[in-house]
């Protein structure tokens, strides 16, 4: 379209009517530098084996790092972390500092301040249009009390506090 209008705006508006959680996907890139980006396509896939997935946009500045990595981590954001989400939704975001993260088995950094965390080995990558679906096997995870940061209709919202965890 010559007027600069987004040809996908109506479809994006329809997609935005589905509320999602907000996560930060990270990987340890070659050379020891980490890559991080905001993701709202994260979802669970399977309990046996424990699998999760998210979609990596081919034009992402972190695309090459995630395609080269054998692992990644997902940090689920809590209410009040809008700045963190916005930071990693932009190209050229300031890298994560050592004070902000911890690493588990794979070495992929997890945000210290998170609602839940998943340390994953890449299980599969599937080409899907302008994205690559990143399937990961969960090697370690955790979860904390609190309310989630949600994304809905191109804006942030807060979900209810999580009920007490069921431990059996």
C-alpha cells in the first residue's frame, strides 16, 4: 500500500484479542554474549516429555543467536515488569547485566526477578512462515507467587495473583 498503512493491521487487531502472558527468551550466544527478546507466543506443549515452544521472528535482531544456540531459557514476567518487556521488544536493547540474571544447567540466562523460569534444550525448530517455532525440552523450572504481566489489545494488563501452588 502506498500510503504506508500496515497491510496486516486488521489481522494483528484480531490476534490481539487473545490475552497472552509476557516472557523474555534468552540464549547464550557464541562468544559468551547473551541474546534476549520479548516473547508472547510461549506455550506448553507436552508433559511427557516436558516440552514448550515459542515463535522466533525471522527478522529479529536475535535470530542468528537463537538459531546457533543449542538451548534457551524463558523467564515469565510478573505484574510491574512492563519496562523489562519494552526493553527487549526493541532492537539494540541494552544487554542483560550479570546482576540481573542467573544461569542453570544450559547456561542460558534467566531473569532473577521472574514469575516462573524454564531452562530448555532445543528439541526442534520448525519453519513457519515468517517465524521459526522453537521447541524446547524443559530441563529445570521454577515458579513463584505473584500476578502475571499480560499483553492484550497492544497493551499491558495484570492478571490475578496465582493461587497457592499444588505440591503432591
